[in-house]
C-alpha cells in the first residue's frame, strides 16, 4: 500500500484524499487543525506546514507529496512563500515526488485559450507569488533534486468550492437574492470542478511523462456567468436569478471593509473578457476528462438543500 501525503484539506485536497483512500491507498492529510474527511485509510494530522523539519518527518516514506494548501486569499504575499519553500524542501529531503496545485495567475492576461506551456508573465501581486513558486520548484526539478509537476485549475465549482462565482454569484442565486458580479456576465469562461482537479492531480502523480511541466484541468464547462447562474438556479429549483454587472468603484467600496474582496480588483482581467483553458495535453497524455456540468450543478444544489433543512 502506497503512502500519499496531502497538505491542505480544502475541497480539492479532501477530494483527492478520498479518491486515493477509496482506491486502497494510504493517505496522510496534514492541516493546522487535523481536519479532513473521515476514512479508515486517511490519517489526519495537525501540523504547521511551514515547519520543514516536521514536514520531513511526515513525508518520509511517501510516494507523493501533494501541495493543496492555500493561505487566506488576502495574505498570499506574506504567507505563501514560506509555505511553498517548506513543502519543496521536504520533497527534496525525502526524495518524494512533488505535485503542486496551482492556477493561471502566473500567466497574466492571455488573448485566446491559455495553453499549459505558456511562460510566466504575471501582472498582479498574487500572480507573481504563484509564478515564483513554480520557478523555484522547476529549478529544483531541473537540477535533479526532486521530481515536480503542477496542475493548474481555473475558477472552482462543486461542493465546498471557493471561487469568485461561489462567493459572489452561486450563494446569492441559491438564496434567491439579486447578483452583482464584477465581470463580463456574457464572456465564455472555463470552470474547474473540484473532483476533476483531484483526479488530474492523481493522474499527474502516476504518469511518467508528467514531471517538469504543468497541466491544465479539463473544464466542466465554458459557459458565461449569466448562463451558469441560470442553470444553477434551475438545478436547485429556485427563481431565475437577477444579475447585474458591478462597477469597479462598487467593488473598491466593498473592499474598504472586506479584505478578501479588496484583492479582486487586480484580478479583474480574468473576468472582464473570455477566459478559456486549453487542457488538451492533460486529456491526451494523462487520460483525464471532465465531469458534465449538469452533474456538478446537481451536486451544488444538493449541498444547498442539505444546508437549509
């Protein structure tokens, strides 16, 4: 039985842990509080993932170390570098393969579908953080110190997903209140289902050709926010949503009292135009495919129904 160590028990880390455990693998899931799904093959450990010495202890003997951790969105520049450095160092010292969960922030604005071989060209502070994490890991890989790959997702959908859509649209649609969204409501957009992200992480960890490069998660859909909101409402049996576009000034006003919302203005280039991921490499090489959008929305609707009983 192989040992897989996962740092971070958010929607994706938890989904990956369950998939591996259900497949008969042993999983060690590390969070600050020892949280995560209950499963006989999942060992939940409370630990500080910035403590390299402790991480080395926990990752020793593992086949793969997955980095699914994410500091609070408004604290990336302060907290992400030390976290990433500790994980990379632990992978190097233990000889464990290292799989990173990433996103597309490092590319900066892209015209046309984004391919997984694009160079890092960040224009935002959070993008520079993500780009540096990849540069450091890739340098360690190129030097022969560790095998590294990164799986990059776009905005998340699914149970427990955390994204601008779930925060600013999905929750409001399910509550039956008007939606104000700081982006183009009719621009095509790639959406990543958390379960598909988890499957892509595991597929990358198992494939000999995955190392030293990045992969995009196949999108569950590329529909625009307006259509996605309407289909979520239909799946949940709630009224058709009323949507309007939030102005930059309105977003900035909200950000004066909400530190997370204050982070969104620099990322608006992802939402005010088409934002499409080309995941053909992952489909062809890793053999991963996407979950149908209707299944994802049914899952989100069911979660909402359970929470309102």
